[in-house]
């Protein structure tokens, strides 16, 4: 049986299905983007073609985790500020899982971490109309009740492994979506600066010197800032700063 539909406001249209190829594939169909509600949600208990960042496969045991996509129309937001939507969604997931465990953070740009292990990942795709965003498609995978991981992902963890017992998925999904709705309407009211400040407070490695790697090799740096476009600025011990777009730099564990 698929996950029960969460209790959401009238701003949402939602479907939960037992399995599909990919929620993001399905949400690209016109009937989803054209729905009158502010948000259209598709959740599945199992994906046959789910993917993570950099084209990797997202490992998820059937019926144990949260796998969902959302399509919406943030036409109020300039294309140059699209990273605020990533912040809004990442904070929604982080805020929903934080009551279960300490050590939750957002790893730039939008992974959710428990200490140095990855709890969730997300992808956002934007369709532009001139200088504005016409549609945004967001896909989220959150490890909830999976007991073990057998793939080659380097550092996955599930919430159950952290807390030692199963976590109710429907309630967790409802909480995530309520947080995202609140963050989204905050953006619409002009609250981008407030949202960005919260994102920076929740950021993984927000303090101290850490190991990174770019096209020139490994180096040590600290986070100096993140722009509204999502560019990560790293400062090296000699004071040199460099800005990085997604995929131009990687975080190293030591």
C-alpha cells in the first residue's frame, strides 16, 4: 500500500503511488504543471529510475523512505535568485528532521546531513520565461527507515539508524511540506534575506577550516559566504577567495 496522503492546506494537490519510474519524470507531464493549486506533490514508495546529484542512482528500499517531487510556479522570483528556492526546501527538510536528532545541517547546496553522513538529497530544475522563473520541479529523497545500504554511496545514513526505531513517514512528510509552504510564502512576501540568514546558520561546515578539492587539487579553506545565485565563496588561509558553482568543488573528509 502506498503512503497515506498527508493532511495539507488547500494550496496543495497530492498523490501517493506505490511505485513509479521517477517522480520527477512524472511531474514533467503537462497535467501536473497546469494544475490550479500552488503546489502539486507526487510521492512514491519505490522508484525504478530515481537519481541523485551528478547522475548517480539514489538507493532506496521499497516502502522505507520518503521519495517525492513537487512542481510549482514561483513567477514572483527573478531567475537570478532561484537559489532561494533551494534554501527554502533544504530548510524545510532540515527543520522537519531536527527534532529527531542533534547534528542536522544543510551541506551546500542542499544535501541534508547528520554530522558527516548524508540523510537526504534533492534536485531542483527551473523553467525560465524571460528573467523570471515559470516553473520549478523539485525532487527529494530522504532516508527514513532503511536499515542498511548496499550501494557505493560513500556516507548514507537513515533516520532510523540515528534514533534506533522506525519513524512515521506520513507525519514526517506532512511536516516537511508544511515547513516548505511557510518558507515559500515567506519568499513571496519578500523574506529572502531572512530565509538566507537561517540557511547560513544551518550550514554544514559553517565555521572553521576544512578540506576541499577543486580542479587544481585539494586545499584548506573556510566558508566566506554564499550568493543569492548559490555561488559558494571559500577563503584560504592566505586570504585568497574563490567562488564556486555547484559541481566545481567537492567537500573532503579527513
